[in-house]
């Protein structure tokens, strides 16, 4: 059984739910997730689509992964280099499952707003408002 990490910052009345999905591959808490055609969670890699949610727990391939879904809540999610206040989208050119500063491309879908700066690359947990 997976152990919940301190990912969710506030859950007081936010329109969010925690749902368990089977992991199609290894997943770390805080990573942005999508669902594949078998309804298993995978790391998000498409910046034009909304994310299914964010991993609340680490999960090995085939294990259950608790996924926070919805919007309007604050959570620690994996981000590349961002500044506080940046609009964030799924990182399509770096670390799968991480968010990055939204580009100028009209197809970029903003999925969160960074609430703190994060300067490390490679995906680090960063406080974000999930949109």
C-alpha cells in the first residue's frame, strides 16, 4: 500500500476528489497524470489537453495510485523552473509529468498557477493553485 505524502495543501471545501487508478508505469507523488485507453494513469505529456489529476501517492506499475482530480485547490506538484505567479502547462519537452511555464503557443493549456518560485530543473515539488 502506498503512503500518502504531503502533497495536498488544503482540502477544505475545494471541488476536488481523490480517486484510485491503476498505474501503467511507476509514478511519483505530485506528478501530473493522464489516463490511457485502458483507464490506467500515465504521466502527462501533452500541453494541449487538461490533466486528469495529480498523484497523491507514489505507485509502482500495476499498483493503485491515489489521484487528486478537480480544480480550485492548492497542492504541491512537480514543476520545472517557474516563478511565483507563472501560468503553468504540462512540460512537453522536458520531464514527463511535470509542469512548466506556459508558452505563447495558442494551443498551450494552462492547468495551474505557481504560488512560489522554483529554480531547479528536472521536476521539483512546487506549491501551485490547480485550475
